[in-house]
C-alpha cells in the first residue's frame, strides 16, 4: 500500500468549494495536489497558494487556479507534508528546501493539516536534520555560530554546489540527534543574524493524516 498516496488523497477530502488552499511541497503533498487537480477537473471551485516553484508548476499543469501570496488575505486550509513529527504535533519540515514559503502559508491558514507516511511519527525530534534557511551574505559567519552552539551544522549541497532555495538563499542542516532540545535550539538559532527561517513547525496543526499499511489514520491534536 502506498502510504503517502492514501494520506495525500484523504487530506484532499477536507477541501471544500470556495476555499483558498495552501498546496504543500514534497513527495506526499504531490499526491494531494494530483488529487486536487482531479477534483478541480470534476468541478471543484478553489484557489491554490503553492509553497514552492515545483508545486506551482505541478498545479498549473493540472489546471488548478492559483493566487500569488501577495494577493492573499487569508488561507482556509493548508495541507503539507512533514519530515518528522512528535506526539505533541511539533514537526520538522524543509527536507525539500521550501521551509520558508511553507511556514508563510501555514501561518496564514485558518486550519493546517500535516500529511505523512507512518515512518514520520517519532517520540522525540532530532533524527531528521533540522533545516535552517540563511542568507548568502555572511553565511560562513552564521555557520560558525551554529558550530559554536554544538548543533553539528552541514551546508546543504546539490550537484556539488551549495543548494539554493526558491528564495535565492542557502540551507544549513543541523544534525542534532535525539532527543533535540527544541526550545533551546529555537531560541539560539532565531537569535543569529542572517537566519531567515527554521524548519521547526511547532504545534501549528490540529490534525494529522497518516498513511499506514492498514489504511489511513486521522489523528486530532490532544
């Protein structure tokens, strides 16, 4: 059973006519966007706000009407994937490099749903590296500061070059290990000049949808 596919398609059921919908990024979100495209073709009237250039291209190819983030005053529902999430719905996101746009969209949403396969459920965060989007100007200074904090930073690379986000920035992945002290990391990282945003999405959703081999589980926040 394709756990990502069933989670993505289940989440699409929460989309209703007239909604402005945040369209997430990543392998699980891609299935959700495919399903939304099918629903639009069958008459669903919505407007989407993509969280990355990749999702924008996918949505346009499916005929989903899109809004620019600067033309949005609200988002009814945001659906996106996670890289790991604990029992308190604290999540790590940004493995695909879209964390800044993902957080902007999620912060505007009346409701947020995170979708995933069951491997993303963890007791404590820290096994998946925490992505941090940083400005290119002075990036080595930011990197050294993270080293001083003992966060074991690694510059993200792609094809032998520094990975560049849709916003033209770099990403540092913090290999924190389990259990990560998420509040300590949050305070220290957010205090570094040159950090644009972190991949910490702490208690931002009320519902998660998990694909398992036994089917889909919908779990509400405690």
